[in-house]
């Protein structure tokens, strides 16, 4: 089921977004037909094939049996989404109201060649949904509000046989948003959204094993914004070409708190848990310049109990986050990349500490792991071009060249010891012999360790590390480090030179 979601939810979610968060172009005297025509044009230019029944009655245009199909790839086939009914009504003030029945049936069908045909029957319900399109040709505005939106999966059918997986639904409460769109060489959109909460239930039972996964939770105080630029026609199976033609998307989400209750049942064992978090963010962007992901959370707490855990597992993090920046389009120029990971102020319950430190010999200060890397590289192919990727796999060639790498910051703080570091290297891709096929590096990294020997002594005293292993570790540290200015501190400068020499604090190791 998870593979199904990963492969097919993205295009379906995009199409659903287009329906429930889209404003057609508003003319000086906007009509229902104008909005519907532009609605179709927007979806068609985004790669969808549209079929529908149209019925005009007075100022209202009703659209029924709306079918949207979008290809995934030659191997995975198409995704078809069928929606019951929409209506567009021309108003005297020049605006157009878009109406959706309070209960709207939807279905999705996926039929990859040579694989099972899967259909998902869903139900979309709304309470107090108001949607209005206004504006001028090629410059529109769309406003919407609702007390509640709810998407529920009613049935999953595989090769004509219904499968009852359980309860699956996602809802949004008290939402309001605006979308503006300008149409020129590309379609430029800008969107703002706020909502009291997003709630979800995934109570799924495996029909073959009887195992059950149940997670229920909410994300509160949601706010989001986004911009996008779509070229006239986007081929979902050739995103490399879309990026070349100007495809650009940026989305940002933030929330004030979140919580979830989790339960697993497998082979007679049950594991229960809960998580909470105060504040968080999620960012994503994609264009020809590259792709970026980022997420943060604050004051996260996790509690798990049952199954193979002999004791309750309880831990917390004050601050957590990650970020990735990477190129995805080929270029003769060097492109930037970056990676960041932060797990700050990690603490766990005294009960867990007691499993290996009943005598409380180790400091129980909050632990932190943080790493920030950046650099430049040349990408020799388009990562989103299936043909280029397949050719690379067959040839065995590398997809790019590493040109530089910088350790902007390294911090590991745990049990009274702290490791810090920073450094920078450049790489000669013309020299693949000095380091046995790896581009020859040139640079250095500075490291410092405080409290390392003290921690090692305590681990030996606790019986967690044998004395002979501790002695070997100290000898190894002696080869790479020199005493620092503080008590129980060590420093090290590791240098790599273009001629292949490797030095530690000026002493040649290679």
C-alpha cells in the first residue's frame, strides 16, 4: 500500500488541488463558461486529459462525470480520477461562484501494464464551502472559505475484488485562502492558506496477516504559502523538459502544534505510543536551479510502550530539523549543494538511562548532534530524465563531479563530551589515480574534542567498554591529536595535499 501511495498520490493530489483550489480567469463580464474553459485549459496544459458532460441552465453551468487522466510513465501507465459534479454560476457583480455538492463521490483508477488494476473509491464532503472567482483575463483572483473539508476512502478494489483496509480519512477545519494567477509565457500563481487544524485517521488492517496499523492525529494552527510557474504544457513523464521550459514551484507550511496517537498490532503483540510537537515548518522548492527540502520541529516528545520494549520508551528533543539542496539539471557550470541535520537537546527518561547507567555515573545533560555541509558539483545529466538515467545505469558512468566540499559545522555533544569540527576541501577531477579512482582532494579539517578521555574512563568503569579497547582507542587518538588548552581536551588538524600526502597536526600519515 505504501508503494501505491508513493507512486500515485502525487498526481492525484495535484489534480484534486486544481479542482478545490483553482480560480478560472475572470473576464470583464465573467461568465461560468469563461471559468470552466480556463479551468480545462489549466489542467490540459498541466498534462491532464479532460473529459466531462456539460449542461447549461440559466446562469449555471453544471459539469458532471469529470474525468482527469495523467500519465505517470510508460511502465506505470496512467492515473484516472473521476469526480461526480461541479457547477459554475455567473453572478450579477461579474464574479463566478464555484459550487461543489456537500457530498461528492470521487474515484481513482490505476492500471499499470501487466500489473494489478487498482481502484480507490473516495468521498469528499464539505461544510460551508464558498468559492468565488473574480478578476480580468490573464489576471485572476480566487477566494475560498469552509468550516470543514473531509476526504474519506470508502473502498479499494484490486482486479474487481473489494478490499476493506479500514478507516482512512483526512480533514481540514475552518480554512480560508486566496489564489491569484497571471497568465503569460508561463502561468504564475500565488497562494495563501490558513486553517485551524488538519486531522487524520489511518486505521488499516492487513487483509493477509491481520496486522493492524492505527495512527490518529492533528496538526493545529496551519498556515501556508506558495508560488508556482507552469509552462504552457507540462508533460508529467518528462519533468526535465518542464524545468527547462520554466517550471518553478515553492511551497512553505508552518504549524503551531501537532499530536498523534499510534498503535501497532502484529502476531499478538501490541505497541502503543504518542507524539507531540510545538511548532514546525516544512519547505520545498523545485526549479531548473535545483530542488530544496527542509523541515523543523520544536519541543518534540515521543512515548512508546509494548511489544519487544521491556520498558516504556520516552524521549524528547528541543529542536530538530534537516535541509537538503541539490541540483537536478545538467550544467557545464558548478552548482551548489548543501545538507544539514540537527537533533538538539535530546533527553530521555531516567528509566531508560537506568538500563545501562543504574549508578548514574554518566552526565545526563541534553545531547546534540548537528552537521552542516555545503559545496559545489557538476551534474552531467538530468536526474529527472528517465532516458538519461537509464543510459547512465547501463554505462556505469558517474552522474557528476564533486568540485568542493565544506564542513560548515560539526557538533556532537553527549554524556559530558563534545566533538566540534569545521573544514573545507576542493577536488581535482582530472586526477583519479592518486586516491584510487576518487578525485584528488586538497584541504583540511580542524577538530576538537573536550571530555573524551573522561567519558572513556566512565565507560570502562561501567563495564561497557573493555580496558584493552579503551587503551587502543587512546593510542589511536594519540596518533591524530595533540593536547588542547582546556583540561581533558584534544585538537587535530587533518590535511590532505594535492600530491597525496595526508598529515595530522603536521605529521605525515601517508
